[in-house]
C-alpha cells in the first residue's frame, strides 16, 4: 500500500500470494536449521543493533553514544554479516533500535541477550531499555522454515516467513546501504527466498526476447536483494516513480524451474503508489 505497511510473500509456481503480514508484526528472527545460530533483524522497520561491552541486561540503562555505532544486517542476506554477530563468543548484550512504523513512529529501544542455542531452540532474555521488567523466551526451531520470528510487542514467537519451499518473492520495505553519502535508508522492493533461489539481472535485451540461452555465461546470485528496489526510479520533478523498462530478471526457484520476470508499474489503477504490477513467464 502507499505507506508500505505490508510484507507480501508470493509463489511463482502457484501464481498466488502465499501470505501477508504487517511489517510491524515481528522484530527479530532466528535461523531455523539445527546448526543455525544467527539472529536476524527486521529490515523492513529499519532496525539496527549496537553491541555493548556488557554481559548482563541490568548493566545497560541508556543509549548514550548509540547513534554513531549502530549497524544493520547486510541487505544481501549474508548470514556472516548480521548486526547481531558472533554473540555466542561471550553472550554480549545488544541494544536493539526497533526502527519505525509505517506512520514514522519510533518503536523504541530494547536490550537483548541470546542466552543459548541448541539444535531445536534459542533461549533469549530482553527488556525495554528504559523499563523495569525483563522477559525470557524460548524460540522453537523448525527446519521447514528459513527463520522463525519473535515479537517484542506480543512477547511471542510468530509465523511470518512461509515454508521455505512454498514461496519465491517477498514484496516489502528493507534497509539498504547507500555509500555516497554513506547512510542506511529504507527502500521498497522485492527480496528473494534465500533457500536455493538464484537470480540473474538482465538489462541488455527486452523481456519478450529472453530465453533459456540467457542463463548461459551469466552469473546467478543467491543474494536476497538481487531484485531489490532499483527496477524503479523516482523523479524529483514529477514526484513520481517510473519503472525502468530495460530491466528484467531470470529466477531459478528452489524446485529447479526457471522464470523470467519484469515490472510494469508501481501504481494501481487509481494512481496510488505501492501496488507493483509485474509480468512473469515460466521458461
């Protein structure tokens, strides 16, 4: 929608939306494999993290000096580049900037310590950085999913990402890193399933002319922001988005099928932004 409040999970093979949730429904997610130990921030909210030098929640009482040293997860989805990195080295406390709602409301700061991880669970403790109550939670892993999510608002584990074999694309906001000048910024676009999904970006031929031969001598990427946000451009003069007609994608899904896809519009029939129209075809 126009305020980008939704995350929409889409299957190319089924040609349908698998599920939809508000981006504010969750805060952090946990790697679901038996050997997984990574913790992921909700990039759709612009969430950031700061690693303290403390090992007890009670030692963290303010956010002094936080702004200059906050970091985000890599927009590529690389699990070796998460803001909550090798926490297991000494169980350090992290300050979590929960980011912003779709209305621009600051969602506040929490302090978090991951206590332990096993083949089946994560154990965490956390609190509002300016509050008095501490919460404990056990997050159950399930290898049928890439991640299992948790909400600081409801204090519960919540199903957000669909089964890892059931979807291909997520239409969402996410946090991108710009370098000139350096800044973290929320963009609106498409993230691909990290489970055995690969993408090629093609800008040297029209969508209608793309064939399987275009998968040869080109490099697929597993990065979840391979499609990303820049298939559209913003015109400051007209205050409108326009779709770049020269950009298409080949997507190799987790089932082994190939699709070509391109975007047609970013507005609905009433001229409201936030309603991407796209065309795709199984190859």
